[in-house]
C-alpha cells in the first residue's frame, strides 16, 4: 500500500512595505537624537579640563589619560553614591512590601469602607512636596531622624505607599479568587495566604514597583537637600549639583558626574526592562 505525499507549497515572503522602512528610519534618527547628549557627556568626561571647550564639544578625546573628568567625578561623588545606595535600597524594599500588603488587603480582603480608605490613600500621591516641607522637617526633628539617612528613608517610604499600593492592588485584583478559596480550605489564614500564595505570584508587580521606586528615589533632589542639610551625608543628586562651582566650572567633571549618577538607574532598566513591561501589562488587565 503506497501513500502519496503532497508537497506543501513554500509560503512566499511578503515584501516589506515602504512604510516599514520609513518607521525604521524615523526610529533610527530618534535614537541618534536621544543618544547625542550621552555621547557629548561621555566624550567630554574622558577629556582633561584644558581640552573641553564649546568649539571642541563634539570632538572625541585625542588620548585617554588618568587625569580625566571621570576620575575627578568619582573621587568627589563616591561618598554620596554610597549615601544614595544606603537610602534607595532600603526605601525601595520597604515601600514595595508595604504596598504589597496594602494592595493585597484592598483587593482580596475588603472591609467596610475599604474603597474610601483606598481613595484617601491615593490623594497622597497628588500632594505637592513643597506644601509639606515645614511640617515634614518638624516631624522628623521630633522623631530625632532629621539630617540622617534613616530620616530620608522614612520620607521616601511614606511617599511611596500610595503608588505602590495602587500597582499591587490592580495586580492582585487580577489574581483568581479561587486560589484564595483553595488556601482557606487548606486552613490558611490571612498571613499564610499572602506569604504562601499571593507573594510568589506577585514577582512581576515587585519588578514594576522596584524600578519605579528606585528611579524616583534615586533621582530625588528636593527631599535630599531639605531633609539632609549636611553635604557629606547628602545623596548623589545634590552632590552632582554642587560640582558646579561659583566662579569656575570643570565641565569635564560635571559631565562625567552626570554619567556616573545616571548609571545605576540605567543598569536597572537594562537588566529588568523586559520584566517591567510584562508587569505593567499584567497589572492592567483588571482592577
């Protein structure tokens, strides 16, 4: 008995439309426009102070030496970089976990008036920072943490609660309630359900909140200069601003300092960017 095999016709590749190439060209040009400031900062940061001028701003360094802007910027900004890391890592972790607990309660363990409490909590996200600086400083003085990194961590944790709660609440609202019902049948309570069921499922939301909080806290200037008046204990954003002298400015050091200050957030986005988009989409399905 013989069987005839029918040859499948090879699908023809659709010719690319001219609009596709136009989109690629536009995206390539936009990428160049966005990368031009980065090139200027890196190129001039690798020069010494005498080689930086407005006429030679686009010219790459003729030779690399240890007496460049990056060496000077790192020597001046290193203590403040450590201050920023000591501030941003605990603040991001604490605000993320508090937001996860709040989002879990508002999404799955609703109580009477929970929607009102959630709405009032979101109002904190829209309060201008400038309007609360005086009571903020006074409160930190009463608590004994004014002028310290722990005081700055406390401020960022509290101000991160509204947005972290919103993200986690929307994410947990999309988790099937049947999972919680099954956990209750097995005897799991409020805390056990959160730690054993909901927390492992919320990794994408943690990535979104972590990137958002890390970026906002690292780039903050107002709270850093207000809460911590001591220049030695201030974050790197304030130290970067102080690189501009009163009478003369070492532009190679300033540009190199800007690159160094932006590196941590850039690394976070490069490593976790794909999880960021996935977490945003997962939390926007329902809520």
